[in-house]
């Protein structure tokens, strides 16, 4: 584990939540601390922004006076081994780092109520591939959908090397298999609004709500509120990062013409097209389009790729965002 540089008297910790003006830290022995952030960590930012995010390893000075109780101060942030970003909501191309130092990302979706949204899921999976992070697809609400539809969906993503799980929180189906892949890892959960991500986390870890309340008590947020990324450790070998449900996910750092690099099942069929500048859309002699006929590439993923590429072109326009490391 990379440690942040620090002076004598400093303590190491992980960031479990970041709010405007401060954060909540957890030391290795599980103690939570509310903290402010030293100016040299912020740099010139008025808000913390991407200078410090959930999952960062930091050093802090305990015991500084701040109001009625001692206030910890973060003085250093360790180098990140990886990060997961998105394009921040809004018209300007701005990076929003969601979390750092991850082992995997679990994308939570549902087949119905709400219906499966391939654009959202494939955006998150492409961002995972760009970041070099392993990803898994968890399809919730299996009790509401046809089993055959769930199997077909997982088969589509298995071609892309994405392992999938079908679960039902209501019937407690499939939870053990998901829980098993959480052991020994720090896992980021991402999902569209309404897919039951929070219910899934509560079903996987019965102490989740209690731990959530303890952290939110440090920030003054409601007990059941998830308004920002939040890292919890319900078991010694399990770390979960919950994120607010969102309705859109903007890609960051991915050029439209490189999007195909993050659809790994396309790789065996690239390079054989009749035209060197094939766009894999309507051109004759396209080997990627031909692979649809024998099922090597799913129609769902292919259509999603074309749509995402056009959306990404529209989103970026002439801007070329740069991902930070």
C-alpha cells in the first residue's frame, strides 16, 4: 500500500467521503475522523474537486483545534494506483474523479423497472476498460424479468469478457456469488437510478445501513442519504464504495475514434475490413459487421457502440479532454 508522505505525528488513513470543505477519514484500526484539508493539498481549488477523492490514501495531523472539538487536517495525499472518472454533468468538458485505488467496478442494472439501458452500461464499461479496471455486470430484479432474457444479456457481455451475475434482492437469489467476488477487494458500485443498487448493498452486507449512518453523522447528512461516493468496510476483507444513482454517465478521456478499443470483443475482427478507414457502420466488406451474422459480436453491443460513438462526437465537439493520472 502506497503511503502519503508525512511528518512525525501524522496518521495514515483512507478517505471514505468528501464534502465541500472537508472529508471523513478512516484509520487502519477503523476509527472515523472528520477532517479539513490543508491548503497545499487543495492547491488553488476553492473546492476539493479532484485533489482528493474517496479511496485516496492520506496522512493527517490529529488534534488541531477547530471549534468545540479537535479537528484533523489532511496534509498529504499518496500517489494513486488507478482512478475512475466521468465527465462532470454540464456543458463544459470537466473531469470528475469518482474514486481512486480500486480493484474492480460492479455495474448494477435491471431488465425491467427500469428497463435495461445498454447505453449507460456500455459507457461505464468503456470507462472501466480505459482505466484498466476489471468490471462485472450485476443484473438485479431477476424476479421481475424472464430468465431467458437475463441469460441472453449475460451471454452478450460474456463475449466482451465481462462476467455477469443475475440477482434478486427480493428473493435473495444470486447474492452469495456476488458476495464472494467482493472478498479481498475494494469494489466500486455504479448504477442507473432505480435499479436497486442500495437495496443490493444492504442485502449483501446487513451492516451497510448502520455504517452509512455512522459516516453520514460525521457530515450532518441524513442517515439514508447517498449524495456522494462513500467507502464502507463492513468486513475486514471487504470494502464497498457506494455512489449516487445517476441518469447519465459521460465518458472522460476517450476519443470517439478510439472508442472501439474499449469494446474488446471487436478486437479479433479488426484489421480485416476491405477499407483501411472503415467506420464499421455501412461500408461493404466490414469484418466487424460480418461477425454479427455468426453471433461472435452481439447486435446489442454493436448497436450500442455505433450510438455511443455518435453521442461522444456530439458531446466533445472540438474539445479534446485529457484524463489526469
